């Protein structure tokens, strides 16, 4: 008769702390910890090369003598912490967020291993009596009618025509709306300023991209004309050494060009795409404007619903979620300013602030509001048991992967698990908003 050895389980005590944190006090029995010690010893042995022994076949006693018991025990502790913490989280269904703070309490070969892990958790949420506010908001938006005015359609048609306009050279004086090609030099106290010269520079008169007064001085000039004039740089000019100072400008006008806009008729509509007439083009534009207005209207509707629920909810926002949200917001800001052609440091210098000050401002209002909004969506999805269909998630994920391929993103740079979870969360949010917008 053989006896089966029953392995002792880890002992776990859970203590709730302020700030939506829990402290896990974990004791790993010496029998389990000794197995981690054995694994660590074998791992170190596999890395050792010693005369007289085959690679990876160094005896345990020699490993202990060579690297020291302390190193073996601490390597065993690393694995024991990882395994013990993960098992404690899973077994006790703890919604941990962020990385835990580990504090080793007792460590020695042949003894129980004890440590604590303090980690942020999803906070307890009381949504309050939010339905009343939601009903009021939904009534308000149900009365709003999406209208598209004729002048809005005409504006888009005119824009299309201007985008497809031909640029033709003309022999006349410059007027507002013309495109010109110029050579220019800028002097300060008779000294050419750095980056203050250009040849064959193309600009649109009336665009306002030069300092005030520059474009006005070009109006009336003809091709071949040269002109000298003085202008003061704005007091708030980004180049501080020029701000508020008067400079001399020497300009030569090379070309005067104007837009030749096609007649807006059925032929124009046919040239745009698969449109049989100007009427069908306008109908398509009307549909697009209507959809965009509806999207904006829905976005405002959703925003008011969330803000209304935030007013009724009770929640203690964990610091780790605030920090994570501010990192996301900073990433969004960096993406925005990179599209402007400047880096983060240059942007903060230009607006006279620092990353730390920006984050401090976010922490007061914007970041907590965004975290609360996410918690609301998550809590309602949980309460209403909103779970997106697996097939729909996979279809959306595949669409995203196809898009990544079109922009040249390689598979090794895509975290498919994170993409799947993000898609699942996004679809769940859509389900929650649909539910909220239909509350009566």
C-alpha cells in the first residue's frame, strides 16, 4: 500500500487598505519553497562551466559552494513570489491593477517563506440613482432633430470645386486669394536674420501665415516687381530675439497665379466620382453631413449621460489608475503635437509649462473624470451582463490587423492579446451606451 503525500497549500491573508488597495500576506510552506530552491539550483548549474564536469551537470553541493546559498535562496524567492502572488490573486478573485509592492518578511532555506504583496484593486462603486438623470437627458436629445441646410451643402460643393481647381499663371497685379511665388530676405539692423531668406517661396495671399502686414504689402505688385518695406514682429512672436522688433523686408515677386475653378454643374459632379448629376452629388454630401452631425450629437449625448452618472456615483479612485490615465493622456498629447511638427520638450517650452505641471492640472479634474467614466462603463456592463459576441470581436480584430498591414506595421509589433481585449472592451462600451441612451 502506498501513501499519497498531500502538499500543503499557501496561507493567504487579505487586508483591505485605504485608497483601493489590498495587502496580501502570503506564507509558502517550506516543502514548496524547497522545490523552488531545487529549481533555482538546477538553473544556476545549467549556466555553470567547470573543469571536470559536463555543461549543466555540476552537482548541487558544488553549485552551493561556488555561488553561495544566499544567491540560490534569493533566486528561489523571486520565482516563489511570482507564483505565490499570481495564485493568490486568481484563487481569491482579486481584480488587481498595476504592479504589486513586494516586501519579504522571512526567507531562509528549509523554512516557510513569507512575504507581503500590496496592490491596487478595482474600487467598489456605488452608481447611485442615475436613472432619473439619464431619463431627463434622453428626453432632451429625443427632441433634437438633425437638419442639414442648403448653404452647408453648397459650402461643401464649393470646397470640392476649389480643391480641384487648376492653378494658372496670370499677368496682372496681386489680389487677395492669389497664389504667388516670391524671393525674400529679412534684415534686422541691416544684418540678415538666421533662416530669414527664401527663394521661389509659394504662398497664398490671405492665408495669414506670415506676420501681420506682410501679405498686404504684396497686394498690387506684378511679376518682376521688387519692394522693400518695414514691419514689426508681433510682441508674442515665438522667436524671442525678434519679438516686437522692427525688421526690413526685401521682396521680389516672381509669379502671380490664380485658381481656375470649374463650373459647378452635372459635368463637374461626374468628374468627382460615380455621380450621375449635381443633384446626386448634393444628396451624397447631405447624407455625409447628416451622419457627421448625428455622430457629434451622439457623442454629446453620451458625454452628458456619463457626467450625470458621475454626479451620483460614489467611488474612491485608486492612485494607480490616475497615474495610468495621465500616462495615456500624455501619449495622446505627444501624438497631437508630433502632427504639428514639434517635439514634446519644444511644445512645453513654447507654451511656458512643464510635463509635471500639465499632469498636476489633469490630476485635479480631467484624469479623475476619465477614470470614473471608464469605471461606470465597466460596472454597468458587469451589472447588465453585457458580453460582446466572440465572432464580432474577432471580425473587428481582423479588420484592425488588415489596416495595420496597409500602413506597413509588422506582426511582431502587434500585441494581439491586448488588441483583442481592447476590442472586447470597446464593443462592451458600445453595448452600455446603447442601453443608457434607451433608458426611459
